[in-house]
């Protein structure tokens, strides 16, 4: 009874606020910023409201707000806050979680026209706007024999990746992609525009490296460039009979990442016959088949695409693996260890639990409606974390005394009719994996945001201290909680 009498008025109050605020946002924007606001039925609305990677992200916003500049975005944000109106923000549109970057009825803010793309004079710093995908960045920098630490697949968006951390080809040399950002231009909840860097708003600078959309809207990232003409890279795919050897190679690499020029993404792809495929990257324009990658390259390949190529070419190649218009879920988890034995055991538990669960999924969804299933691992070792520390640190809270082996489960399917089945299956599977790794003493509560599902929590996995710090920085820069309440999408610190 107590519960009922408490929740009823609250629920109806929320319903009233929501009902009032939905149309209000589009109205409030139209007065000062009509040229940047697009109603249902317009060409721009149709384009922007469908410009998302997966079907899972498609909703029906009341209108689209496409600011032409940071100051226009700031003006719009003030109008939205004044009207107490809900909104969502989309950068590259690759966070495949319903409601994370889109909204029903409210205002969809899109970054498409914040298109800064400039090299500073000495070419060491790139200023880039949130309109871009990594393919655009690599193509632009490639003209000067430069590249940057960013997405490994070209279509992924710049802003979301940098705000999550950013697992990248150069991680063992530079840390997370976010660690290469030296300055952010940010629109705060009160409509002011600030810079955040080591000397100015340094707490906000730290929080943006992993803290996502909890503090403000980033309108420009200034990031360090990396000299690169060509790299040795490709995918190496082996047959089912080599899976155990492939997983052993993954553990061997993870337990001793002695050559920081490397990056690997080992994955299992179940199907009629399971394939094991690894993205291999080596930062050299002359040396191929380096010693450290031999555990993989000594396994006979069914096919491989290894060769010297630019990062732009490689990200376009990996980008071809990205299928648009499917429904999707990504789930993240982590095991932690130091020795080969520990890491191999962690990999094996994840592998075995996942494959044991698969028949349950196949029983409920016809194979024609399963687009892709994948299980992959991302080792993050001492060099990576030390590079992060040297750059000034980030919010992710990893400790270089252990190797983090982050895993991701991916299911992509055709037909929203299967959404509920996949959601139940993947939650059950994830809990089964994590309970098993917990029992083995290998579990870590870090979930990499870029690979996480909506049901997972992120910030507790950064450690209690960092989580509290993020909460107080959000309160300092956004005392009215604009990014917690009016912008409901994405991962929130509280
Ligand atoms: C095919 C694929 C490949 C991937 N590869 C990698 C990889 O190699 N490395 C890696 O680390 N991750 C990778 N990811 C994960 C990826 O980093 C995240 O999905 C990330 O959120 C994508 O950024 P986006 O701009 O496209 O996202 P969006 O969906 O546009 O945004 C993500 C979140 O950030 C918010 N946001 C967007 N722009 C801003 C802004 N300017 N200011 C404040 N908040 C903002 C949004 O509201 C949303 O909550 C991959 C994902 C996919 C689907
Ligand atoms: C805004 O972005 C859209 C989509 O990318 C593009 O077609 C349009 O030309 C841009 N407009 C301006 C003024 O930059
Ligand atoms: C880029 O590097 C290649 C190979 O090292 C060199 O031939 C080319 O001249 C360089 N181009 C620029 C613009 O520096
Ligand atoms: C840091 O921010 C201040 C403004 O607050 C700016 O003057 C300075 O140039 C910024 N530093 C960097 C490295 O961008
Ligand atoms: C991984 O799972 C597959 C399929 O169940 C199994 O054949 C293989 O032996 C497992 N390998 C390890 C190392 O767990
Ligand atoms: C990292 O872990 C080590 C060993 O457990 C511990 O001594 C150290 O304090 C930790 N560092 C941080 C920054 O938490
Ligand atoms: C299954 O996929 C096919 C296309 O492969 C599609 O036409 C069909 O609608 C899907 N089934 C459901 C129930 O959505
Ligand atoms: C273990 O499983 C239970 C339910 O099955 C779940 O609630 C819990 O979160 C799981 N533990 C971990 C660490 O995932």
C-alpha cells in the first residue's frame, strides 16, 4: 500500500511533465532557430531520423535540430532547457542501444553540420567536429601521411567513441583514443561554451575521457596526430578445427604484449561451421609477420588480407564488415589476470559458456533471420595503461598491474519480432559467463562502454572513487542535471 500511494502521484506527475515537454521543445526552438529545425515530413527530417547504423536505434522524434555552429547549439540548448523539453543527441549513430541517441516525440539534435576539420600549423594537432566518422578523419590525415587513434572500422562516429574511451590500433603506444585528446570545446547545460584541457577546466577534461554525455555537448575535439604512411594489417581467418589453437594464441598474446606496435582483435564467428578470425595490425611500413603475431600467423589461414596499406584503406576494408539496417545488441564484459594460465582459463570459460547457450537461441530464431553472431576479445595490457597514465589519465579506472581481457558478444538479426528473444537470451548468457568467471576469480566489473548493452552498468566498473568523482564533476558543470533528466539517452553517472 505504501508503495502504491507513493508511486501513483509520482508516475502521473512524470506523465504530465513528459506530455507537456514533448511538443514544447520543437516549438521553443522554432522561434529563434527556425532554419535549423526540421519537422516531420521534410527531406532533412527523413534523412537525419534514419541516419543511424542499426534498426534498433530508429525512433520517431518530434523534430530534428541541426545546428550550424557551437553557438547555435548553445542557443538551442538554452531554449530546450527553458521549455523543460526532452532531447537526444546523435553523433555518428553507432551506439546500437534503443534510446541512447534518439527519442520518441522529443527533439533529435544531430551533429551533422559541426564540420571543423583542421590541422594545426605544425600538423601535430587535428581539430575535428562531431559530424565525422573515423573514415573521414583517416582520409583527411592520410593526405599528410598522418593518422589518429580512433575507430578500427571506418563508419564508426568520432564523438561517441572518444567519449567512451576509444579502443584503437595504436592503443599499446598511446592508450585509449581519448588519451590523445588535448582539448575539448563543450556546450554546457547553461548554454555557455567552454574549453576543457589540462590547464582550464581540468576536472571536466578528465571526466570527458570515458564519462560520455554527462557533462556537456562536445562541439570540437583537438587531438594528437600520429605519423603513419603505411601499416602492415589485415584479417587472418582460420577453420573451426583450429579454434583451440586460436584461443591459445589469444591468451599468449594477451599475457605478454611485448611489442607495442601491435594490435589484435581475435573473434569467433559461429555459423554452419564456426570461423575464427583475427584483425592483425602492425605499425610498420616495412616489417611483416612480426614475431609477436606468429602464434596467430603460424595457424594455416583459409583466407587472409594481410598487406601494407594505409590506415584509411584498412579502416575502409574492416568497414565493409559493417552491415546497416539490422537489429543489434552488443554486450561487454571483462576478465582480469596476469599469467597465460589465468587468461586462457578466462577465455575458455567465456567461449564454452557462450557456445553452450547458442542452441537455445537457434531454437527460437530461424537462421535466415540471424545476420551475425560474434564473440571477440580485446586485451588491454600494461603498455596501454601506462600510455594512458602518461597522457594524464582518464576516467576508466584500469590498473596496469593486471591485464584486462575485455570481451564482447554481438548478435545482429533481421526482424524486430525477435527483439525480446535476443534480449532475454543475451542477458541470461552474460550473467552465466560472468557468474562463471567470478567463481574462477577472474571476473572484473569493468564493461567497456562502446561494447555495452542498455541493461549493463558502466560507471561502477570504473571503481568507486572514479564513479564518485564523475558524479561530483557532473554536479559542478551541470547543477540542474540537464544531461541527466532532459537528455535521458546514453549511460548516466547517476
Ligand atoms: C560496427 C562498430 C564498430 C565499432 N568499433 C569500435 C572501435 O574500433 N573502437 C571503439 O572504441 N569502439 C567501437 N565501437 C563502439 C563505438 O565507439 C560506440 O558505439 C560509440 O558510441 C560510437 O560513436 P558515435 O558517435 O557513432 O555514437 P552515437 O550513437 O552518435 O553517440 C553515442 C553516445 O554519445 C552521445 N553523443 C554523441 N555525440 C556527442 C557529443 N558531441 N557530445 C556529447 N554527447 C554525444 C550520444 O547521445 C550517445 O549517447 C564500434 C561500434 C560499432 C557499431
Ligand atoms: C549539413 O549536413 C548535411 C548532411 O551531412 C549536408 O547535406 C548539408 O550540406 C550540411 N549543411 C551545411 C550548411 O553544412
Ligand atoms: C608519404 O610517405 C611516402 C612513403 O614514406 C612518401 O613517398 C610520400 O612522399 C609522403 N607524402 C607526403 C605528403 O609527405
Ligand atoms: C585551454 O583552454 C584555454 C581557455 O580556457 C585556452 O586559452 C587554451 O588555449 C587551451 N589549451 C589548449 C591546449 O587548447
Ligand atoms: C571453445 O568452444 C568450442 C565450441 O564449444 C569448443 O569446441 C572448444 O574446445 C572451446 N575451446 C576452449 C579453449 O574453451
Ligand atoms: C593498482 O593495483 C595495485 C596492486 O593491487 C595496487 O597496489 C595499487 O594501489 C593500484 N593502483 C591504483 C591507482 O589503484
Ligand atoms: C526474417 O528475415 C526475412 C528476410 O531475411 C524478413 O523478410 C522477415 O520479415 C523476417 N522475419 C520476421 C519475423 O521479422
Ligand atoms: C549472476 O547471475 C545473476 C542472475 O542469474 C545476476 O543477477 C548477477 O548479476 C550475475 N552476476 C554477475 C557478476 O554478472
